[in-house]
């Protein structure tokens, strides 16, 4: 009897093990397209052996579930996700800045976005039209139409420069808003990771490695966090992890320690702080740093260069239009930035001066200003100018440099996408679900379950015969 009962118990444990294996194979198949899911595998083992009057007998087969997750590969994916997000954030910011400029940018040149007329959207075209209008005015100082065309071109130029500066300033404001949003999302993810740590620790204190679904959820949260800011994940007791960043000296700053968030992240407009002591973090990747670098780098440089252009334009034109400073300026002398440049309030089309006190047909002032289009300036001169090169050349160089920055980040985004894909494929080779392999395993486990079921039925029949015969 004990032999039949032992065989029955053994077949029951085998049925349970194979049933679990079928469930796991089905779960793997259901998650074949889930990028955050790590394939699970059933490990078979033998149960304990006990001594009976009939001899040593096994308690049957056991089965445990193992998640095929590799911490090293997960860490590599986290790093590449952060780098990809960094370049993508810069790319998005520079593309918005390009739209605000109204210029078509390439890696080597910049051209106006429409045909060469006052209807063009770029500052470059407006600058050319401004000097062309002065050339026409110099040729016909008494022509009312030439005066009106010049006044209109000057207004368009100042308006374009103001709009460009405002557009770039709005992009920077939007980036600040995005950074604050990312900080809020990161804080929510830190809370989520801490909560999952607690749940994993409670489950795995008695069964290490068993909280596979919670581990998948935590890794998904860590990858989302890595897209926002770079983090280092360190394993700890009972399946829990510590999530940390670094300060400017490279020292670790814990953000999540097991089930506790060590202080929330904050953005003061300049830097990110976090950890228990609100330490300034030195971020190297992620969308937060990408937005910061775009805001403080290429976009701010572009605004500064537009300010230099405006300053040189105002100073040079006013110096010729009002050489002694005793009459009316052409541009408001206090508006020497791209955002503040404007025509003098008393300037009208009818009172434009073509000469400095000469006869009605004189054009020395108008011709002098028209010739500014070809004048070369130098920041090393005495006194130093605000720009190097001609006004149009300086603007073209400014936009070309910005175009090269955009072209460079576009290339970086493409290259990084390939790298991330490669690293993910390496992880998928270990953790990803293989459809063919899982189908093969499912059939194998089904066959094993059927075989164990046959054994169970046979033992049950034998027990029934024994009980029936003994009863008679």
C-alpha cells in the first residue's frame, strides 16, 4: 500500500510541476511582444528522499520558476536608453529653435525659407532687403516710394529680429517646463521603485527570486527613469535594489535605498538636486540633461549672437545716420539687443534723411549706410566691434553653425538608435521570448503532463483494485 501511495504522491507532484511548466510557457508566449518582460524558465528538481519500511523513497519532482534576467545587460540597456533620450531631447529642442528662426538649416549652409522678398520669414532676407532699400533710397533720395519702402524694410527687420529672439526665448521657457515635468515624473518613478522594492522584499524573504512579475515591473520603471536621468542600480538583500546618481565629484548619491526614497528631486532653474541632503547631481545623460544642454548651449549661443548682430547694426547705422549724436537716431539707442531693437519713435518715412544737412539730392548718409552691407567688422579692432566679418556674413555664419549643431545631433540620434537596438538585441538573446522555442517547450510540457496523468490513472486503478479486493 505504501508503495502505491508513494507512487500516487509522486505522480501528483509531477502533475503539479508539469502544469506549472505549461502555465509558464503560455505566459511567455503571451508576452512575446512585451519589451519589458523577461522570459521565465521552469527548473525541475527532485524532492526530498525519506526512509520507509520498504526502503528509501523519493517525494517526487519539484519545479521552480526562474526569470532569465541579466543585471549586467539590464544596466547596459539603462545606459543606452539614457543616452538616446539625451540626444533626442537636444534634437527636439533645436528643431523647435529652427522653426522659430524661419530658416532652412543644413550642416553646411543656411538659406531663407522662402523666395527673396519681404515676405520671407528669416532675419537674413530682411537684413538684405534693408540694405537694398537704403541703396535704392541713395539712388533716389527724394522719391516718396523709396522712402516708404525703406521705412517698411526697417520695420520688418526689427520685427523679424524681435520675433526670432522671442521664439528662441519661448523655446527656452518650454524646456524649463519640460524639465520640471521630467523631474515630477522621475519622483513618481522613484516612489514606484521603492514600493516595488518593499513588495519584492516581503515575497522573497522566504522564496528568493520568486517575485518575477514585480521584478519586471521594477525594471520597466528603472528604464523609464534612465530615460530621464542616469542612475546606477545595485542589488541588495531579498531581491531589493538601491538606485543612485552621482554628484560633481563622482560620489554616489542614493535616491532609493530599498523601500525608502532618499529625498525628492528638485529643479531650481539651473541644476538638479536630490538625495537625503539635496545634493547637486551631475547628470551625463537623460532627457533632463539634454534639455538643459540645449537650453544653455546652442540656443543661448544663438540668442547671444543675434544680440551681437543687433548691437553692431544699431551702433553702425546710428553712427552714420546721426554722426554727432545731436540729431535723431535711426534706431533707438537703448535697444541694442535682438529682443529690443526698434526704430526711433520720431522716425517716419517722410523725415528719413538721405544726407547730413546737404542739398535735397545729396545721399551721403543713405549711401554710407548701404555700404555697411559690405563693411568688415572685427572684435579685435580699436575700439572692438561686436562681430567679426560683415553683417550678413556674420548672420550666415551664425545660422550655419547652428545648422551644423542640428546636423550633428541628428547623426548622433541615428547612431545611438543603432547602438541601443544592438544592446537590446543582446539582452533579448537572454531575456527575450523566442516564439519557436516556447512552442516547442509547450508541446514538451504537455506531453510530460499527459504521461504523468497516465501514471496517476494507473496508480489510481491499482489502488481501486486493491481496496475492492480487500473489501470482498
